[in-house]
């Protein structure tokens, strides 16, 4: 590499790194603590990095603290966490510090191969414009920001590396240079590493497969055989790299052909993609030699092989599950998450897209169409074909789900420079005007540079766990007993916390407490997500809630405030808003004691989250009576004072109510004050019965 190229690469990397670190330092590095950015997935990546730093080189795949009491495997491939975890172990650096820097380094590194790819297919000036836009584009910056410890940034890096490696190979062939096995192995290495980062990276491998399959059918025919060999070798190398981890998962007893983790499905489909370029070459030769009839006869063989492959038990359902994931039809869980919505599904999704990539994303389809027509009528450069197929693929994914806007960010960054190059022949003024329009279309994305707690578009584009939630999670770890060593992932905790699924990763990583459900949703085996729905949306009374807690071995329960438009079951809402008191809407709780609430996070006048402890409850018994018996006590929580009330309604038989809080209870029968009743903490914990003799 020339010295000028080294300096350019270093400058691009440095500027991209500054853009991904300087605006986020104050939010991440706070006095006495590190606050990672992003959603709950970030917290589990950090938990896994810390576990790897503790037990490296073990993969830290199985976590006995998930899906309590069964435990569960991570659905993420290990590479993204394994590298920083190993670095922390070998150097002795703090794992959380290494973790929060890791995405910024990967995000900045992505700008380098993108610059060289843009220079190859668009030219020097366009490459500089591309690097500048990508350095500052929110859709690229935000997934690689300091503290945003999520594998999405690595997915974009490998996406760019795959495109750059493929374009380099195709440029060599266009020059007439022969290809040996090394370029194919490099391409296969990039694709295999992508699968070892995220099983869903199979989506991106469609691009090189499509490019090579189209290229072998283009003249001159002399290079078609080399293109077919390139594709076959690269995809076989990719399959071989991913297969050991897939076989390890099979040996663990996991599903053989699953789409949500790296199973045998992905290497098997890589072998199918390896056959695609040679097969297209064979079909093209059949068309040239024997016309349409011979082509149709040759099509029977691949169609038969595809049908036979789908008959293999598990492959068909695995493929359907993967397609359902992309099209958001897999489960109600996905339909609740903003980033899984289609691009044009509503104002919120369009706001998120424009805050990430401006309106340039909407320019991609017409730009790709016009470029494809120009390419077909022109010299049909093979590296340009990579850009065209990549643009169509990334745009289509973005319209399926707005989370894929991040994957389209490299293409969005190339639009202004691409227009500059494409229209240069029509005159400098035309080219500069078109480039200016493309840059102005990025305008809505500039709101990112307002502080992240600023305008709504910035908050939508960069969803953050609020600092108040972090403080609540840390407090949970302080007021609950340690269930074991959180760094020992293979040892089951003594108890778990039943909580909303979107707090699961936070409770694991910040509070250090086992959970039933987490952000893996329906992908987490063991039924934890379904049990979570049963409590938070369906439970009618305390008996139904306690049955779920006891079956799961949960000692604590987290409730959340009702948000307009959200679904919250009758008992969960009564418990949260009434602190366990009986009310007009229904009975409260006698075995769930309030121990903590989020003091500085309130929703609709109520604390955002509350933590209840599962206790035996002190059973208070009274003889049959005509009038209701009411017991009231003033309870002082760490943040406020409230009244806890239990009502024993008239009945013909002996009545009983459990009291979840120790304290001095005022006893009234009808409107008459009977006296006070002292309930001790021991009685609440052990369930010691107390009888109230009525006059």
C-alpha cells in the first residue's frame, strides 16, 4: 500500500473515531460508574464480555441465570464478544472499559474499507465525499458510538469488507489477471466471520452470491469459469469456518436447523450459495448452446435438488422462521418493538429513518434504478455491479424493517459522491448541483448533533436506557441478597426476579440477578416470555401471580407503571398502583411486599418501576361476621409513605387475609375502630397466623 493510501486510511479512521467518541463521553463516563448507551442488548453483551474476561477462552454461551431455573444459551454468535473479552483477560484491562470502546473502534474501522471501495467504483473525489458523510452520518455513527456495545456495528463492518473484497477480485478479473485461491479465501473469511458474529448475517451473503451468479452470465465467457470458482471457493470456505460452531451447538442438543442462532442451517445454505454461480454458468451455457428448451431441461435438476433439500427435516421450518423474522411476522413480540417496523408503517418509523439517514434513504431506489439502466447500456463494470446489487438489497431490507437503515448507511453515504461522479460528464455545475441536493437531503439527520437528550428525532434515532433506570437496577442489586457469583454463568442462582422482558438484560448485567425473560423474547427457550405475558397481561389475582413465581423459583417481582396504549393485566396494574392494597377494582396482595421503587422515574404520577418481595404473609383470621373488617397500616418505603389496606368481606365462614408488610395495623369493623394489631417482620416472613377476636 502506498504511503498516501496509508495516510488517507489513517485520517479517515481517526476522524470517524472522534465522531464516535467525543459526543458520547459525558453520557458514558459518569462519576463512579460507566453508563453504556443503547438498549438492553448492550447490557447483555457487556455481561458476556465480562464473563469471557473471567473465564476466557471458554465461549460463555450458556447462562444459567437466564430462563430461570433452566438456564439458556445465548442466541448470538460469539465473535463480537469474544475478542474484547479475550483482550481484557490477556491485558488485565477492565472488561467494561474495553467493552464500551469496542464498538467505536469497529465503527471507525468500517470507514476505511468503505473509502477504498468507493474509490474503486466511484473515483477519488467521490470516495472523499463518501468518507466525510459516513464519518458524520447518524445511521453509521449511532450504532458504533462509544458505549453502544452491540453486534450491529460489526455486521456493517463485515458487510463493507465483503463488498470491498468482492469488488477487488472482480477488478482483477476485468484487468485480465488470473485469480488464485487467496482472494476467494479472504472473501470466505469475511463471510464466515460475519456468521460468527450474527447468524442473521446470512442475509448479507445473498449479495456476493447474486453478483457472482449474474456476472458469470455476462460476456466475455472466458472469465466466467474463474468467477464460478471464486464463488464456490469463497462460500465453501465460509461454510467450513462456521460449521464447527454449528456442530458444537448440535452437540449441545440445540435445534439442528434454527434461524435465530448459528446452527447447521447457515453452513448448509452457504453450500447452496456456493453452487449458485457454477449452476448459473451451466444454465447460461445451456441457453447459448441449445436455446430455451435446453435451458428449461437443465432447470429441472436444480429445482429437484432444491425440493430435496427442503424435505430434510428442520430445514424448511428454519427457512420459514428466518423469513418471518425479516418480515416481522414471527411473533407478537416483534410487532411491539419500534425498530422492527416497516419503513413506511407510520410517522414514528419514518422519523427514525430520517433522523438516521435523512431523506437520502428514499433516494436510493430511484438512484439504483437509474444506475442499473446506465450500467446495462454502458461498459458493465463488475465492481459497479457489486454496488448496484448491494444498493437494491440494503434498500429492500430497510423497507422491511427500519433497523436495517444502519445497514444501508454505507450506501446512503455513497449517494452524494456517486451523483458527483455520474453527472460529471454533463458539466461541473450539474454534478455539483446534484451533489448539493443529495447532501441537503441529509438535513433531518443533523439533529443527531444536538445532545442525545435533546430533540425527539435524536431520541428516536438513538434509543437510550435512561439513567433513572440504571439507578433502579443498581438499587435492586443493593437491596436483594446475592443469589451466587454473577461471573459464574454455568452455576444456577439461588432465586430469580420475575420482571418485564425488556428489563431482563439489565437485571442480569447491572443488578446481577437471574431472570425468567429478557430481550431475547420468544427466542429464549424455556417459556419465560410466555410466562411473562401471563402475569403482566392476563393474571386476574394474586393466586395466579404467585403460581407463576413459585413455579419459576422467583423471590422478587418487578412491576411497571401503566403507559397509555400499552397492555397491562388487571392484577399487575392493581398491584403497582395500589402497592398491594385491596381496592374497589379488586383484591390486592398479601404475599408481595414492596421493597423498592424508582424514585426519580415516574409515569402518570406513579413510580416507573417497583420491586416486590415474595413473602409468606402473616395470615390474619377473624370469625364470621356481618360487617367487613378492614386493616390499615402506614408503610414507609425508601422514597415515600403510603397506606397498605386489606379488607375481609363478610362471609358465613371463618375468614382470612394475609398481610405482606410488618407494622401497626388499625382494625375497624364496619365504621367502629376496634384497636391496633402489631404484625412483626418474622410473622410476615414465616407466615405466622394471628386471630382477631371480634366483640
